[in-house]
C-alpha cells in the first residue's frame, strides 16, 4: 500500500489565491458584463521590456542552430548571468563570489525548497501576517507540529507583527534557529531600516541562527535608510541567505527566473557538532534536483543588467510605484489606517470599522467590482486588513480609486 506524505494534508487543499479566483469566478457567472479591476494578486500587467524581448528572440535563434544550440544548463546557472549578478552587487560595495550565486526559476521555489538542506529539528520563526509559502513549506516538511486552538502551529514561533509594531516583526522572545524575513514586505508593504535589520543580524550572530531573507521587492526601495540587500549589514554573510527575483522588478512572472545567494561563510552544524557550509549542501541539492533554468530565460535575465535594460526596469518600477502611491493617498483621504506603498508596490490598510477581511472583500467585489486580497489569508493577525497592489494598469488603478472615492 502506497502511503501519502500526510504533512501535505495539513495545508489547505486550495491555495489562498485560488480561493480568491473561485469567489471572483462565481461573481462573474452572475455578472458577466461587469468590468472587474484586479488590485489583489501581485501579478504584473506591463509587457516584457524591449531588451528582454530582444534577448529572448536572439536566444531562440541560437537554439535553432547546431553551432549555438544549448542543452542542459549548469545546475548553478550560466556564468554569463552569474557574473552580471556578482558585478551588480559589487557596484553597491557588496562583495560576493560566483560560487555563492544560484540561479532559480523564481524566488518561490527556493523559499519553499530551502528546508531540504536544513535539519528537521530546527525551530522556525515567521511573522504573522506573512507570505503563506513560509508557513506552508514548514508544514509540508513536517516541522510545524500540531494545530492549536488559535489556528497556529505548535512548533512554529510567530513573530509579533501588527499595528502596535507598525507591521514590522519583533525579535523573538525565545531562541529560534531559522527566521524568514521579507523586506520590503509582502503583504504589508513595510520595509526594515538598516538599524532595524541590524538587530536581526545581531540576533542571528548571537544565537547561531539563519535568516532567510526574501528580497523579491528590493527594487522598490525609495528611502536611503532602507537596505536593498541584507549584505549591506555587517556580519550578514555569516548568517543570511538572500533570495532575489526578476518577477516584480522586470516582469518575469511568466518567464520565471531569480537567484539566491548562499555565502560561503554561512555555516550549519551536524548533530555531532561538525561545521558544514550551507553553500555546499545547496549545491549538492541543486545537482540532484534540477537541470537548471533554460538558456533562453537566463539570456533574458542577463539583458536586464545592460544600461538600457536597467533604464527599462526603472521605468517599470516607477510605473507601479506611482500606482501604489495613488492608492495610498486615496485610502488615507478616506480616513483609513494605511501601511506600505512607499518602498513597496503593496498597500496594506485597515478595513472600515474593523469589518472582517472576507466580508470587506465581497463588499469591494459586489459593490465596486474591485478585487483586493483579504488580510486573513496571510495569518490571524491579518484579520481586519486588506492588501491592494500597484501592479494593475495606471488607467484601471485610477478608475478603481474613483469608484471608492468618499465611500468609506
């Protein structure tokens, strides 16, 4: 008799954003002509930048010729892309070497899979509210324990991250081993300053802990005191894995490409106390679990580092940031409590009168034909809050804000 991995049965059968789609599709059946505006799921709306498209076409042509055809990618990624990533870090006075960089098919994959190279006895800490993959990956790997009465898991430490803390996670009161951090944050749009992030690095150094730093939205950072990389903080290379993505900065949500940094200084330990570079374990994992990201996609990613590619990226970022700023401004004019929208494409806001998240989701959908993301899907501390994104078109964003003007 073949047995299931029952840890997978402990997660919701329907991924949270699929639940949103089901509800929206039910509405569309009853209102087939409604003009629905999506300010919910964090998918981009602008087409791929010109330099990326040019690189894709060129790479496809290469694959059509025997002389320039490429087969399997190196598991770590092609040198032409890795060298560009290393150079970009060095332009910001951050020294990393090629052996530390691993190209992936988007940040989500490495966030979910990093548990493969970490011991099952580690104590995991996540914020609440939080990007659901952090918690679900912990549950699926068998590390979460049992569900408690408050809908939290017994073996996960939930970091305080609410209105009282400005929706920035607080340091744990107990000792933990692995900490997921996201800055700028999904879902709340808040970002940790250098001083705040240094506290986390110092905690990790003092407790032999590891920070899994999700920097997928680093390109949206506006303020000087907010780091775009955790390695701007002294000592971070000894304690942090940084996970980056081309999805929200360059429109690669459909292409799928990102990269992770595993510094050679980052050490984990066996039960016998043997020191093991995490970099080596991740390299071993990649060699056995992946044949790499396609050559075509990696060539497209390389194009984003050219002078024109960077200019196109900046224009794309500014487009989405303008949308987020408009959303933030209008919600504040409505008298709502608002977070994010400055260093992030996400705007997190408190529902009028503390209306439950799903109820307000349906109000926005049925009364205004606008889709938002209910805060409750990000954790219990997200109840009574919603997330809007700046990833819709400018025209749709303006229309949506006109619909809700003076309504709350």
